[in-house]
């Protein structure tokens, strides 16, 4: 009945809807559950973001423009998404959402507990690294099969947390700077890095935001933001900062969650309320970003200063912008039987993307 309790929290989800979703044990019951979750998710999205999305069009296996097999809301600007509703004290344009960072600050001491709240990230790390190895090596003209294919490259890991991904990238030979606003997570990252003398000189951590480094004029061969954008306060400002931090000829890699009915069912209802893989409230489905939205936002943010700007003309200088364009996109799929992750074409829940910046 944990699912029923989770669904009951959603606006416009009646007890009858919940009962229908849970009824039956046939193979078709999974499809019925997906339809009911889609309806609830659509109602939630319409309620929270003020958008129109008819759940009557959602059918199991329906093809969406993302190619994921999920019917999802059409691409939109950040002005009609959950990001527009986040206001920081004093009207600051910072991309830091304090409510979100506080969630992770409370878990700072558990980053390297492979059975703790960050277990999904530990399990996901190999496929993130596989994608990044291929994308960066290919873009930089390196041999992806080499022991250290990223040797000599300067990488920035934005929202590094406890350093799970930053350490892995440093072991591929890169010089990695990990930044975060949670000192507790950074302390855990530094402590764990000291356990491996080989990382000395190739891995450092700093308490900073992306826009602070962008304002200081820092640039890197590649910038990585993994499982971060769904937690920031301003998507346009964050993407603009990532663009500013990537040197011409470099690029930006982002992994995140798609905003589809299936991602709500798996990442919120299942992962938070049923399986308790992560604490309830970790994710806000209305803040998930579709691949189409992300690609458009990255293009729109190119050359803008590291502060929030409106889509369309005006609001930012294009000077020095080489253009960030989506080059590689892959879905990250979880196998509940093996507990492992793989890369594939299905971007309906988790996906990872590489944006190349023109010289």
C-alpha cells in the first residue's frame, strides 16, 4: 500500500484511480498502472507548472518525439517549467537552490556507503564513465581503449558531491576539479581521495558555484554536470555558466532524468516510496528536463553571461561563443535483475548527453 499512499499525495488522484492502478495480477496490470501513473503525473505537472497536458493521449508503448516510448510534455522554455517558480532570497541570480542542497548536506557522511542513499549513483557510475570516456576521447582525438585516455585534460565536475565521478575521471588520467556548495560532501570527497596516492596532483575540490568560476574567467577542456540540473534554481543561468566554463573546442556533458510518466513511476514512486533507494522528496518531477528541452536550452544559453536570461533575442552577449551543439545522446537503463546499468537508445528515464563546443 506504499504506492497507494504515494499516489494519494498527488492532486486530483482519486482513491478510485489508485484502486484501479493496483487491481489485477495479469500482465496487463503493469500497463494499467503505467496509464494511471501517467494520468497522475500529468495532473501534477499541470497543477504545479500551469501547463496543459492531456493524459487521455497516453498509452503504453506510445512513441514520443524523444524516441523513448513515453508520451511526454512537449518541449518548453524554463519559464513554463518548475524552475521559474524558484526564487532565491534577495532576488539573487545564483543557480544554487538551497532547499535542494540542504537535502544533500544532511547525507554528506554517506557518500561512499555503497549500500546507503547514494547506492544508485555507485551502481550508475560505470556507465557514466563509459559514456564520458567515449565522448571525450572521440572529441579530443584520443584512443578510448588506452589505460588513461583523458591524460592531460582539464575537467570540471560541477556538483561533485562526495567525488564519485570526479575520482573515476581522475583515474582516466584527467586533471579534475570538483566543485560543490556542500562542505560536508567536499570533506567526504577529500578524505576518500587521500586513500589513493595515485590521485595526488590530479584531483582537487573547491567550495564554489559554476557561476562564480565563470565570472572569474576559468575555462576547462570539458565540463561535467551529472545528476545536477534537476536540482538547480535556474536552468538558463546554469546552462549559461556551463557554456562559459567550457573552452572553445571543448564541451559539456550532462546526465539527468527525463520528464516522462515512466520516470515519475520509477524515479519518484518506485525509488523513493516503494524501494526506498533514496529519501522521499529527493526528486521533483516537474523539474526534470527532456532531451529536447536541454538541447534547446544549451543552444539558447551559448555565449550568454553566467546569469539567468530569457529565451529569444536580447538578454545576453554572443561574444566569444563558439556554439554548444548536441553531439551524443544515450539512455542509461537499469536492469532490476542484475542490479546493473547499461547504455542504450531508451532515454525515457535516465539519459546522458555530450554537447560539443565549436572552436
